[in-house]
């Protein structure tokens, strides 16, 4: 299967169609779930989908072992190429690596304005014209609305889409009547799209909690397959 056909058949086209064209430049999106439920897998699948379209991605990771992020990309790409029979696998793989940068930070002592400063330098001085930035596992207990507004301004200035993953801890999180987790209630206005991962018996449901200005978001009918770690149709 060639890349164009793969992109057309990707389940992430459902996400785009269900959310008025997707996240969109200048906007922030968030995927929230308990620890170990699949946030990083979702982010990496979204990033890989963009890379397969020839776009450029910066992955900002707050991980103790940055090598694991590379492993995520390798595993997700292998699952996609095996499932869909992607042609010229190695040449596609090598092209994707050239369009991806991974930046790793220690959570201690760094705030979002510092991260934005580093990203700005990478885009400007590193001559890396990113289309998508994913920020994985930043501690939102330290975030302020002013900081998120700074990130939104940066995304608008640079014409970027920015996705965050947010951990809701190990225990069962509390949600409001709209499905917004308590940790993110004060920040709902900062995000254009909010997705919560809700474990079901055999898979993980992607619940669309916020879709731009839509009063009632529609059901995505998407799941995270716990075996392949790919986003798929329910």
C-alpha cells in the first residue's frame, strides 16, 4: 500500500472529520487518562500519521528514559506498516526520522515558558519548520492559565498544532457532567479539542469531551487497541 492510500484509510481521518477538520493550526489539544492507559501511544500514533503525510514533528518528552520514546515510534510504525502492508517500508521509515526531532526534559525545575523558548530556537536557529508539536507527560499540577495562553500564542505565531498528554494519576479520576477531568477543569478554555481515554472491557474508548465550539461533541467511535497500541475504529 502506498502512503497516500494509507493516509486516506487511516482511522485518524475519522478524528479529523468528527472535529471539524481536526485540531487546526494555532490550537491546543489534550489527551488525558490515568497512568498506563495509553496516552503516549495515542500521541505517537497522531505524530506518526503526520509524518506519513510528509509533515515535520517535534516530540517534547518528560521521561526518565528518552530511549523509550524512540521505541514507541518504532513499535507504532511497525504495527502500521504490518497491518496495512506499506510499500518501501525502510525508505518511508528513514524519511520519517528525518522529519522528526525528540527533545527530552527533566520535569524538575522547568516550566512551559522555558520549553517554548527552546522550541522557538529549534524552529528558528535549527531551521526545522515544524507542523506539529506533541508534549508528552508534562505535570499539569504545575501549570497556570497564563502559561497555556503563552503556548497558544506561540502556536498561532508559528502556525502549529500542539497536542499534550496529561496524566490523571493512578486512581479513578473525577469528571464533571461534561466528562472533563477535575485536573483540567480550570484549563478547558485553553484547549480546542479534549479527549479522555476511558478503559472498557476489551479496549480503550476515545471519548471526545470538547470539540472546538460544538455544544455537544459527537462520539468518535474510535478505540485504542491494547494489543497493537494503534488507534482504530470501534
